[in-house]
């Protein structure tokens, strides 16, 4: 049996008396697109912060290809192949779109420089729909276009694991369709993705499997169709009257 690409093993994160992630375990296979869902405040973004190195777990292990990466700083995890987007977009506002994506290539897993980084950045900006806007300052771009840049920057490092934190949030219906197809294309090229998302149409369309968190604990893990029909999951989202 092959080793999972990513293993979350009894991971816990406490902020004083508040336990944001409570002994959560799950595995992600290479090439899988996993949905990580749950109501607001359930610990999803905290989990992504633990995987990406923004936070260190209080206890538990996070294994990437069998190697424990728990507690390593974010810049070192970027080097070994973990990249992410953020719930609130984080771009380099004083730089152009092209320079933002080049930064991902330079500091990511592949460590590209010079002409190679420049060529890749142009390809990725076209891929996310920003061809012709490479030299535009990011600060002058719309929120949606900044999200596109952030995704291109994450991909520029050629990560083993891509973490998407509500990347589809705030898109209008036509943008949402384009965004779903873009994520599908990235997944079909073999990229391993964990996506935190509240857009259930996207989860149903893209993710064959979901992990559901509520109040810091994992309450479900399985096929998306089964999980979304689980009474405990319905109760977590909508309350007892709907379960």
C-alpha cells in the first residue's frame, strides 16, 4: 500500500483555553482534490495554517511523503513544496502582477530564477486569465484579479500540496464557473489540493471526498455525496431542525 502524500495525525492546536483544532486526523493521497468544509469557526483555516507553517501544532504530527513537517516555518515549507492562497488575499502591493508571480517561483519548491522564472510567470498569468496585464501594479487591480495573482504565485513554486482557502469566495456566477473549471484543470494535471470552501456547488462538482470539521473536531470523512447528506453535517450547518 502506498504512503499517503499528506498525513494529519492527531493534530491539536490550542490558544490558551481555546482549542481550535482538537486531535484531528486524515490523509490525502497524491493527486487528490480534498474538500475541507464546515461552518464558520470550525477550525478549517487553522488547519491550513498548521499545514502551511503559519502556526505550529500544540501536539500531533503532519507528514509530507512520510517526513514530519509539523512546526516548520512557512518559508521552509514553501521550499519543500507546500503553497497556499489566503482567505483574505495577500499580495505584494508595490509590485506588478508579473513580479508577484516571479516571487512565487523564486521562493517556492523549484527555486527558479531569471529568464526561467519570468517565462513561467507569464504562462501562469495567462492561465489564470490575466494575459496582457502582467505589468499592471497589483494595488491597481480588483480583488478578484488579486486572487488570480495569488493563485498563479502559489502555482509558480510547483508545490506538492496546494492549499486553497476560500479561493472561490466573492466571485460572481460567471467568475465562479471559470474559477471552478480552473481548479478542475489544475487538479486534472495531477496537483494535490486541499480546498476550504463554502460554495457547496464547487465542492460537489470538484471534490470526490470531503473532511468536515465542527468546533475544532472532525465529524465526517468520506465521499462528498455521502458526507453532505450526513445528518451530523446537516445539523452542524443548519441546526437540529434540519437534520
